[in-house]
C-alpha cells in the first residue's frame, strides 16, 4: 500500500488495465531544469538547413528540414545512420549502466513460451517458443502428438522475416500463413495442410490480407505493395481461386480513396456474402446469397446499410433456435447496441429500416462484443473502464452478471460451438492472462490455461485514481508501484499514454516494466479522451478539432502526480508510441517545464504534412485533413514540429523510428529531432534512434531476441538515467 501523506481521495483497485497517459495545461515556455547531460557533452552529427517553401491556404510555409523526408536519398540515409550510431554510442558510453537490467529483460523476452490453446471444431492449435528461438512456432495436436506447422525462421534464418497474418479454414484442416520482411507489413502467404504440415500452395506475395471464403477452394485477398504504399493507392480486394494464377482473380471491391477501407467476407452460417467500405467511423454494407463462386459477380450485392457517421457489424447466426442476422452498431447509440433482423431471401427486407433493437444502448455501459451459446446470449461490456460479462436470454432480457472465477478485466470472449463452451480471458497487471471456460448450458466454470513466467511480480500493487482535466472532465488513471512506496515527492515516475482511434489500453501483464517498478519507480497509465473507455462520445471528445483535450488530459495527469506528492518534474518522464508518440511529442513542446524526459516512439509529429506519406491518409478521419483550411487551423495549433519555439530548452528525448514503417513515416522523428537539436538554447539531449530492421513495431517485429533486448535496454537506460535512478 502507498503511504499517502496527502489524504487524496482515490478508488482502490488491484491488478487492472494497461493504458494511457495524461494531458492538460498550456503555454509556459521556459528552460527545463532537467537532469539530462549538457549539450557540450551531447553533440550529435550536424544537420544542415535547406531552404524549402510551399504554399498552403494562401500562406507561404517554410521547412528547412523537408529534405529529410526522402529516406531513399543517399544523404538522408547517411545522416540517419550517423544520428542513430551517435545515439547508441552516447547512451552506452555516457550514461551509467543499469546493473542486472539486461539479464532481466532477456529473462522475459527469451523465456520458454506456450500460448493458450485455441480450437477450430475438433482441432486444437497453440503457439510456442523455446529459449533462444527468435519467433513463435505454430503447432497443432493430432492423436495426442504435437505437430509443428510453421516458423518464419524456416524461410529466413536471419530472423528478419516474421509473422504477418494467419487465416484458418472453418474446420482447421488448412491454414494460410503470411510473413513480412523487416516489419514492412507487405505479406507473402503460403497455405499449409495442418495434418501433414506440408505447404500445398505457391507463395502469393504483395498482400495485406488473405481470408478463406466459405467455399475453401477460394479466398478473398487484399493487395498491398511498396508502390501502392508510396503512391497512396487504395487497396484492392479480389476473389482468388486457390492454386491458380493471380491473373485469373476476380475484382471484388476497393475504396474510392486511400483514406478508406474495403473488405469482403462470407458468413459462417446461412450462406451470405458481405462487402463493406468506409473509414474508421463510417461504413456502407452490402450483401447477397453466396452462390456458386465459379460464377462470382461483384455487381449483384444489395446495399443494406450506409452511414457517414456510424459503424455497423453484421453477423448471421443459424441454429435450432435462431435464424437471424445480428448487428452491433453505434448508430444513434454512442455506447453501441445490438440489433437484429430475421433472415429473408429478399435482401431488401434485411436493410436498416427493418432492424430491431435486441439490447438497447445503456448510457452507463459500453457494449463490446457478444456470443450465442445453446441457451444464452453472452455479452461483454465495459463499465468504469473495466470489462465484464453478462447473460441475456434470446429475447434480449438481461438475466444476470456473470460472477467471474477470480478478479480480472475480461480481455476477450469466444465461443466454441462444437463443445458449447465460452472461453474467457482475464487480464491483470501482475500476472499473465488466465484463460477460463464455462459451459454454455450449465454455466459451470473451468480453468484452462495460464502461461508460466520467470518474472517475479511479488510486492507490486496497483490503484486507480480519478483526476480533473483542464475543463473539469474526470480522467481515470492507473498507478502501479511497489508496496510501501511513500508519497515523498521524489519517486521516479513514468506517465504512459495513447488517447486516440477509439482504443482503450486494456489490462496487460507489465513484466517488462517490473524492472523499473522494482527499482523504486511508479508506472502511471491514464485513460485519456480519444480512447473508448466510455464509448464513442469519449472518443469524439479527443479527435479532430477536440484533439487538444487529449493533451490537456495528459498534462493534467502529470500535474496530479506532482500535486499529490508522487513525484516532481525532475523525476517525471512521459512515454508513448504511434498516436501516443504524437501525444508525448506535443506535450513535450507545450509543457517543457513539466517533465525531465520523453520517449517519443514511432510518432506522427509534422501534422501539417502527415497525410502525404505512406498509408497516413487512413488517419484523416481521426485528425482532420490539413489540405482543408478549417482543419488546418486546428491542426497547426498543436502540431509539435510546427510549434517548436526558439530559445526553449526542451526535455531530454528518445525519439524512435522504424526505417521500414509503412504506417508512420520515419521522417517525422527525423525532422523533429533535427529541428530541436539545432534549436538555439537546447541543452538537453535530443536522441534519434532509428531501427533499420523494423517497421511500426520497432523494438520487436522481425528481430532476434538479443537485438530486441538491446533496443529495450537502451530505452530503459535512457529513462532511468534521466530520472536520477543511477546516482
């Protein structure tokens, strides 16, 4: 228990949720008195300024580091390698080593691993990794024998080829496995017979996705190539007949713009096919009877739903008691509701106007997912950030909340029709997830699986607090620390955040962070607006013109930690990746006085130009379109790269990028680091780390265990030195 000398009101909770960070506040541009090493010791390779101007909304904009956008340019490549080499050498040689940390990280990353089992009808599968192996291996069990099906290392012993995607047939007799190279997210698929473990198809390259059709002689494949990514072309979905030439593939669907998605699928029950397209927050859905795949046409689908503001997810269920299509939607229901329509040969009678409520929206709960058993409708819902399970009858009447076999956040539910069992995953901070199952008729629980772990989490506990953001909104935050930690105002503290894309950071085993916590650190995770903690309204309050709310929530979280005597600015660091990297980059620029150090991972930072590179047009619905004058005004106000102020000494930063990232171009990290390094008055080190063998998952994807350990060690060493933990 924390010894609280400030008598702050908190809500105690054990072992919950992994999440986010916090933000509020304002301007204040003053030199940060951090614990970082002075600039005369940190002297990275020089970055020349080059004149570049462009016109946008009748304004002439200057960008002296625009030349760093071209990663294929030899000068940019050489500069990137020199910057990265300098960062690695500086951390290795100038910062104090963290005794035992490498061994602790290797103990976790190079552990013996076996996943929970998963089932397809009568077949059982699992993933496993032995100590010293670089990637997981997929196994199946036949006649009580474990049979190895695939490991990417079989294709490439360098370890740079990694898992990209997996698609099973309905009964599990075949699996299509995609692999990617150095995290580029361009997949090459092979089909494997899961009884003989033999590859039974030629490789199909240049794909984003592969899904077996109901007729398993066919598959829906979605193309993705480097050229399509570089030129921001929409992804195309085709119907492919297995073991035939791609030239015979039949076009199915494509979005009109690269900012949108499109997909095709067949229902497990009932014999229906669906196509849909839209963006993150809108969708148009059409359907038809599946019919003969050899006579497939893409013009005989009937539209059943279309919205520019809402999403809908159809699912056909056919059994002895049910013959309906169910639709989970946020249409006029920000917390989602479950609707239904009876199946009909006339597809027009299954359109939105005929949908009926089964489970109406609950203003205090977020409807997350559902499964039907022989006797019950099982619902996973979220209330006050935590997910739970409830039982309903088939008419939508709530029977009761399920009493869980032990405390934990419900991270997932799935139904195995063959045995009439529901599998439930329970997650906490201090232990690997536990898998339970209950009978779909008797509701009897049974423990199934928990991974064994070599990491000792004894003595670590957690609590949940609520704090006010700038506008008074109450923000949840989880704090994880050693028992007996005192509120003395000097605890090394890391504030982690995300805050976007309707994603809430769910409970997750904090094995890696335990090394920091056991050395006296406090790990804080805040549930910022922009996520899905309280439904779509919570998300909308942190997107587009309201994005500043996310930063305000994060800053307010930092101020709460300081005001409640957990820490102080010299002992506080912030961390985030991807959209969370945008978060930490922005807050670092807006409040440089509030933190000692920042990890800015695979970030978006030049928000005025973000949409021009790779697949970033996807993010326009979330952030807005800088080419639209109205959107430009609110984007430019917070965009970190555009708001760097001369003469400000920003906190020490570890700015990380993946050179093969297809989601967020590494140009953001490079330009941001270069501009602050050249900023007059900058004393704290701004370190650019570029992983040349990884993509958006920099630090893991396609890497050997040893390299992953070394990369994580560098980041933790940076943080612990700047937080004064190695005096």
